[in-house]
C-alpha cells in the first residue's frame, strides 16, 4: 500500500490498473478490501484507487484534531484527490461510504465525473435502523470499546447484529478479525471511529437527496434488491429525482455487493463507465 499525506493525517491506499480513475469508498467498520473481488475484475482497463478511510479499520490513527464527521471525511476525500493530482474521478460507494460519496458529490460536484452507488445509506437511513444502537456512542464514546471487545466472539461477528446481516456469502473469518484488530488494539483508532459515528445523522442524507436533484453527472445505482435494510425503493426514488441517473439490479447479494456478486457488479460498472462520458456537474443548494 501507498501513503497519502493529508492535513488530517496519513491515508493508506492501493492504486492498481490504468485509465480513468475510479475511487472505491468503503463504509464503517470495514476497509478497502471490501472492494477487492470487484476491483480484481476492473483493474484491467481502469485505474482503481482504494483508500482505507478512518472509519474504524484503519491502521494509522489520524491527527487528534482531524474532523472525521461525515462531512469531514468528504473533505478528506477531496484532499486525497488533490494529493494524487486528480482533478476529477468516478466515485464508487457502498454502505456508509455511499453516504460519504453523496456528500462529496453535492459539496464538490465538479470533482465527480460519475457517481456509482451500491447499497448505501439514503434519506432517513443514516444509520439504518438495524444499527441504531451505534447512536449510543454519540453520548458514551467508551461504549465503542465494549462493542469492539464483544466482537472477539466468532459467533457474534457473524450474527445478524454485526456483519452477518450484510452479506449472503459467509464472510471470511480472518478478514473479519483483521477488520476488528485496529479498534481492539488502539484507543486512537476508537477515537477516530467515535468521531464519525457522532457525526452520523439522517439530516445529512436527507439534505443530500435534495441537493442531488441538481447533480448532473451520470449516476448509477447498482443495487441488490434482496437487501432488507438498504431498500431498492430508496435507490429508485433517488434516481428518479436526479437529472441523469439509472438503477441496475444486482441479484444474489445484500449490502456487501462487491463480495456477494463481484462479477455482476464489475460488469455493471464497466458498462456504465464505457457508455457515459464524465462531465463537470452542478448541484443545487
């Protein structure tokens, strides 16, 4: 992995392939390896950039004064693009990474040539109701330590209250353990994670939905309709409100579409990128 030195701290990332840049944005309590199965199919013909964002599984703590609220992480991504010399890129978001992608697209529309969202937080689902218990961290950050410790138990890691509900494929246990190690072992990582969780609010995604009505770059919702928590009805509603957006259904998957259906997702992304020229966008609001 390579290091990007940003005002907020060091972001580690992988940069593979060549061509137009695609930046893959993961969500809370995973890292960029979530995208590996799809990136392996896309990097022959596309430049695939996978940053490990400070969302709980990063190995290097950010600076103590870094703004790691969702809007702060959106700003961090713009700083990351600046560090890599990218004037514009296609953003590909999943889960809370999809919410961050929406914030980037609405705050900095000219930097987003295309927007691709897989199952993600939209409208009032930030966080989704299943994970509403994370709101406790907003008032009691120390709770995050207990939650991390509880994930040492393999059955709990795979349970519907944790990662088990997010994938149709049973997730590799070594991958899950490695995702949990940073928060278990470093109080500064837990501090960073709590900053993001404390900033999560449906007000952000509800406002993004309004602002996206003026976002004119091509947008794809590559959505798994079997996901119980990130409903395809929301993707269809949001796409219908935007000037240039469409929905492609990805069957046989839940939230972690890149793991459940990497081939179908990679094909949808490649087709969309080939058929839609990136362009500068404007956003309302």
